[in-house]
């Protein structure tokens, strides 16, 4: 089975300089590497060529979904491996990621961030380690997909018409593809051991903006369009209850100003939500330090608040029209 590794990039030369050498060193014999440049204004294309990659370049920005699609159209392999430009593979990432495809019924697989994010700011530690925690606790049988470190059989990808190019920003275009693959009867696997190191540094504004605009609102629209929310990843029973408690708490705080509702009721709801996130917070205590736990708890509450706001906006706003079926 021949691999085609596709790396979308937009102004990511500083990442490619550090991620491509390890990727090239881990490529199996016969694999091809395609860097799909989404109208970069820096020297991403030149960095990719120097590393030995074939560059597929668009002069105009079309978004990461279309960048991946363009790379896939040029790929010759039976298996399409998607890796983000800011993700550095381990020596065994590709072999672990592709191992499930020994089962001919598996059409797609994806991995996880590792526990060693490069950026050590509080927000970056929270974002990357929370993502690692969620993927590590989730079920091996998946109903969605993750394109930062994921692989799809080329035939299944093309029969699904690839990623939805209407997602012009990094969003849930990979999740939406996973849903369509499952609806078509394909099987997807989460491979916890297939890990990459994330190099991106997050800011608080960037984190909340991504949670609201690029995750929660699109998720709500996807839900409205007829796709059920999964029962794992960020949507376990505990997650749903915790987010509901945060929503109730946010309602009780203003109610305490005008109605006979004690302010402590809102505080109690938020405290219970934090309690439900105890496994996540304990993982921060072990991986970073106990002193980081209060910061992580606050960031987790802000994350849930952004999700609640995004859910409300997404449920009230327009839904994307359905894509045409593959011919």
C-alpha cells in the first residue's frame, strides 16, 4: 500500500523548517510527500522544495480543506495521510497510524497530540494537553475524523468528494468528512499511540476565538443539519452535564441581581462543573504541576462558556446547504 503524505500550509515556513526533516526521515519506501501551499506570502513553498517535497501551490487562499483536496487530487498513493504543517511526527507516527489499514474494512484512522507541546505558556499547555487527554480517553471506534494527523483510503476519500471546501478556515471540516464516511458505511479508528508534537503557541484570544467561531458554531450548524453529536471526544455524558451546569450558572448570576436567587447558586453550578472535570485537572497536575490546576480550571470554564455561546449562535444562524452526492 503506497502512501501519499499531504501537508497543507499557509504562511508556515517557520513550522515546515522544523517538521519536514523528521517527516521525510520517517517516510516509508515509495511514499510521496506533497506540500499543498494555500497562497502563502512567505517562503513555505521553497522550504518544502528544499526538503524534497512536491509542492502544489495556489496563488489565492482557498482554505485548508481545499488545500488538502488539491493535494489529494495530485496524489498517486492508495492511502492519503494528512499532517498539519505545525505537527512534528515521532519516528513511529506513520507506522502506528497506518497499522489499522491491515484490516481492509477500515477506511480512515487518526491519532493524537502528545504530552510534550513545545509552547509552554499557560494557554498553550492547556489547549494542547486537553486535546491529548480527550483523544487518549476516547473510544478506538470513532465516528469523526482528525486531519492534523489522520489517514484515509484514497478510494473512500474520493467517493466522499473529499473535504467540504466551503470551510474557508481551519474548522471542523475533518469532523464533517468523518461523519460522511461513517454514513457511507466506512469504519474509522482512533489510534492513541500515533502521536505528533504540536508546535503552535496559543493566546487566550486565539483560543476563545477558535472555540467559538471555528468549533462551537460550526458544530451547532452540523447538528442542525442532521448529524448527531458523538458520545465521546468532547461530548461524553460528563461533558454534557458540565456544560449544562455552566449554562445554568451563567443564567443564575444575572438572576441573582433582579430575582430572589442567591448568588451562591451560580457559584455552586460552576463548582460542580469543575468537579466533573476532575480527571482532566488531575492529568494537568501530573503532567505540568499542581500549581497549574487553578489556571486550567479557569480556562476550562472559559472554554465551556465559549461553547455554550457558540451553540446558541449556531442554532439560531443559517445552516450550510447540503453538498451534492458523489457521482
